[in-house]
């Protein structure tokens, strides 16, 4: 069973995308705005509290010098109207210990007193901002001498209220904007989706009722209008094709009727005498034709699919290049006939023509190479005559001829074969087989340059020669294993691989050399082929 896919629609996607983008944009904008606003409000509160502390410090100069606590306490009570100020401490410098000691304090209504901060003077010289309070200490100086310190503690209740109100306003504004965006998105998706729905209904009618005379109406959306025009062209061509097909059917039917009458007239005398024999021959002929046709169609289908897949791309690019060149030539011809041809137009045409001809040449050359590789599979390999071949020397020669490719991949190889083993076989075909196997290992098996190994083992039995070819590359996937000897099977599709290498190897071994080849499943890493060849003679 196929994987279940979730279905959706343009309407849902459009609305969801617009709402999501709007919500994210608003959330990000509001979050940044709120953060910066709260940061600025805290800064203002700290500045205000510092200003109050400086006023208190200025006023406390005389009271500290003359030790006038009552005056200072009366002055501090005036801060009961300032909601920001919660606690105030004034510390004096002891004349004996030269350390700050408590002088007087102020606590706002319903605000508990706070412990003395004489041990935190250095720490609180920089304002300390917590969740609910702001604390700071500044020195009281008179004529350059420190007479004491002022500690001020302010509350952040108003800031919390402001934040809560701002959040409520932002939420309300967000909801309003999202509702407006929803209405706008619905209007947009209606404008886009309705023409598509009309096209869908029209196509359903064509599919259900075979009404190829139907035509799509124009839309004010350019892309949908282009789709409608293409559909109309396709429907018009289909309608014309069906009309021609119907006329051909009638003509064929008439010809068949005439042919049947002639055949019946000429065979009526023989049919009665040979009816039983004809029936038997007809059944055998039908069975034979069915088997042959099935095999032909299966092979033809694989060949056509592979050839079409491989050749379609270069030919398509060549057709595209020739079409572009033809259009540009038409433009130059028109300009020439109208006597408006300029040197720049001609120069650009020559440059574009060279590029298009290069494109056509490259792709036609690629198609020619593919056709050449296809022909290798079809050419008979029986023309070579068997000869006496030293297997060890043959493999050594093959590896030497491919030394450059082997060294590039940093491959180490090992050959296990008797130096005296000589058999009668077709050396050229066997060389082709192992050159293809080595090439497959270098291209498909070894993806890096580390620890690449190839092992070839040759053993002679009574009537056969067994050859085991192994590499420690990436191996063959399960999907490819079942079809590795089929034509046009490759993992390098689009990278120059035609998928005919192993098919050619299979044909050479099984048909030209009369042996067998199998892909072993026992090898845990890499690839292993087992080749068995009949011995026509051992020397």
C-alpha cells in the first residue's frame, strides 16, 4: 500500500499562510516594542529615583553637619505624595570610626521598613533593579567631603500596571488586525480559487461525459488564463484527433467487411473439408502468436522505455536549440527585409547562433554516443575465433591497461590464479567482460580513496573454469540486485551512465562464451560475481 498523503486546498493554504505570517509579524513586532518600552520605562524610573536621591542628598548636607534629625525627618515625610518612593535611609559618617551609621529613615504608607544597607554601599552605588523594586545609594558631599549617604528604594507597581495594560491593548489590537486580515485573505482566495474551481468543474464534465467541445472561459488572473488557453488548445486537438480516429474506424470497418466477403467466397469450398484441421492449426497459431507477441512486447517495452529515457534529453535539447535558432533567424530575416538590420543585431545573432549550434552538436553527439553503446549490445559477438589463452597473463594485461584509473582510486588488487593455466576461449570477449567489471567497481563501488581492494580468484574444475570477482566497495542495493543484468539499469542516470554495461557482460558470458554469471548474496561488504565458463580445452 502507498503512503497516506494529507490533502489540502489552495483556499486553506492561502488563508493559513496569510494568517500565520500576520500573526508572527504582529507577535514579533509587539514583543520587540514591549521589550523596548519596558526597558525605557525602567530607565526613566531609575533616572527619576536618582534625581530624587540627589535632591535628598543636597537637602541633607546641613542636617548631617548639625546633627538635626527632626528637621530631616520632617523633610522626608513630604515624600508621602511621591508613589515611587517606598523607603529612604540617611546614613551619617561616625567621627570616631569614620564608618556610616544610621541617621534617619522614611517608610511609605503600608510599606514595611527594610534592613540597613551600610554594608552594601559600594554595591548599590550602581542602581539595582529587581522584579518589584529599584535600589540605589549616593553620597552626601559638602565642600568635597563625604558627610553621609542616601539610600532610596522605589517600587515598580506602576510599571507592572503599565505592562499589563499594554499587553491587553496589544492583544486586542492583534485580534482586530487578524480579523481584518482574515477578511482580506478570504477575498483574495475567493478571487484566485473560483477560476480554478471553474476549470476543475469543466474538466470533470469532459472526463465524465467526454464532452471535448467544452472550452474554458477567460479569467482576470494571468496564470489561470494561460492554463485555460492551454487546456482549450489540448481539447481542440483531442476533438480533432477523435474525429480523425472515428473516420479511420469507419474506413477500416468497411475495408474489413469487403475483405471478409472476398475471403468467404474463396475459402467456402475448402472450409467444410478441412474444418477440423483448420481449427486445430488456428488454436496452435493463436497460442504461438500470443507467446511471441508477449515476449516481443515485453522486450520492446523495456527497449523503448530505456532508449526514450536516454535519448530524449539530448534530442530534446537539440530540438530546443534548433527552434531558438530558427526563431532568431526569422527575426534577422524580418529585419533584413525591412532594411532595419543593424550590425549589433547581426553580431548578436552570430554569437547566439554559435551557442545554439554548439548546444545542438553536443547533444546530437551525446545521442550518437548512446546509439553507439546500444549497438554494442545488438552486434553479434560470435565472429571471434577461440584461441589458446593464458588466464594469468590476460588478467595482468587487463589490469595494466587500466593502471591509470586504478591508481586514481588508490586501489590495491590481488590475483589468485596459476601462472600456467592456459585454456581455449575467446580472449577479446573475456577481456571486455573484466574491463567492464573493473570499470563498474571504480565508478560505482569506490566512492572515496581509502582502503579500496579488488580480489580475483580463478579455479579450474574438471569441465568448467570458475572465476570469482570481488571488491569491497559500497555494494549493490536490493532494488538494483534483482535487475542488475537488465538493460538500462543504472545508478548514474543523468551522470553519463547508460545502464548497458552489465547487460553486455551478461550477453557476452551467457551467449558468446556459453557460461553463467550470478551476483552473490553472501558477500557482506562490496560486490561479488561468480562466473562459470565451460572448458573447450585445457593445455
